[in-house]
């Protein structure tokens, strides 16, 4: 009886040497530069056809049907998802399924987006024939505007690339990135054309961290009770304890609790460098007299953006008459996992 020789499992591949790692990194950079260049090239070639495509999408009363085959089909799915999440109902339709019964998904109020590098795929050209017969407007994202898809589309957007990032110029890489970027450009410009707001976005993204960022407001996180506000006219020495208690930010108010300014630890530190008698100076000489503020009902995420932009840790919350109603701190927003 013959014995069967079982080969030992192969061990882990040896770690690449320094020269090999350098070669791998250089190749990765080449790919990224190639794809970045492909996208930059689209921006240079944009013309009135893009604006026309946006207006077609803006006028759609039904839904946007996005289609493509192979890698372009995957891009088409993503474009449909992005449109849907930004207020334009869209569905992906596989061209083969469309030609074998799923064309019932399409209504006369819809619009078709066709994604194809060559613009000659038989599945897509067959589907376009039926879509056009229904009288629907169509947009082609293609690498060849003179292809069958390009010539028969209402609007053809040039997504052509000089070469793929694939070293053999075969695998769809730069071309799919370019088509995806063009789809994003359409969706983002359409979003603005429709006046889509963060509150609208929140309705479509109620779950997870994004949902919290779009639904949690300043009211939910601000400190509004027992906040140690300081009346104008006091000396800096009277602000030291409140400044420590409230993590380096104290609002200065008048007798009607209208906000007059903010004293921060940074304000105090900068003033201390110039004056030895800083404790006896009126707070008006030290405070920031026109501080950044927010209002009740504003999104906490918007407050974070202001804090990051201006390099501050807290924002006073003021009412319609300029009265202080609370303070929102960056620490509390981070703790709530909103940022």
C-alpha cells in the first residue's frame, strides 16, 4: 500500500526587505497619482453639458435609474445610493435584469444614468434603446462621448482617462474612479440646486454616529443651570474661580443677562504677559468683546465646526434678544460622540 505524502503547510512569506518595501510604496504612490490625475482631468474638461445634466436631474418627477455592467455596475450602485441619501430617489438596475423583466421598475417620470467606459456594452446599449423608446431623458457617464451610449444619450459627460492605473492598462481603475467622482459631482451640485439642508440629511441618516451628529442639538448638551456668569464691571480677580470651575470659559453679562463678552483662560494668559497688576484690571479690558456664539436649536455638529475653525473650546448660547441661556463645551460634545 502506497503511503500518501502530505506536504507541510507553507510558512509565512518572508518580510520584504528595505528595497522591496521602497518599490512597493513607489508603486502605490504611482497608482494614487494616476487616479488623482484622472479626476483632476475631469474638472478641466467640464462644460455646459454638466449643467444641463444637473437640470435634467432637478426636473425629474419620478426616480433616477442608474445602470452599468461589471465594475461600472458597482460604480452605478454607489451613485444611486449617494443620490438617494441626498434627497433624489434612485435605484440601480442591472442591464441584463432590465432586459429580462425588470424594466417594469421604470416609469415615464424617471431618468436614466448609464455608466460605461467604452459606451459600447451590448447589455447597456440594448437597455438604452428601450429607455429612449419610453421617452425618458438619459445621461451617459462614458469614456467615449462618440460611442453608441454617448451619441444616443440626452447628455453625455466625458469621463475618459488617458490610461488606467493598472500597470498593464487593463483592470478598470482610473476609469472607475473618474466615473465615481463624476457621479459624486452630479449628486453634490444637485443637492445644492435643491437647497438640501443638514436637517433633510438627518431624515435619511437616523442611525449611528452620523445620525447623532445630525440630530443632537445645542439644547441637548449645553450647560444652562448654575453656570457662573460674571457681571460686567468686576475685576479680573473676581473671575478666577468661575474660570476654573467652568473649564476656562466664562461669559460676561449685563444686568439683563445680555452677553457682553467672554473671558477665556487664553485671554487671561495673554494679558498676564503684559500687566503685572492684571488681577485689579476691569474685566472689560481683558475679555473678548465680540465672541463667537450659537443659538438654541442649532446642531451640535455645527457648533463643533465653529470651535474648530476659530480655535475655541466653548460657545455661549444666546436667545433672540442676546440674552445668555447657556454655554456649550467641546468636551461635552465629544463625550456625547457627536463630533
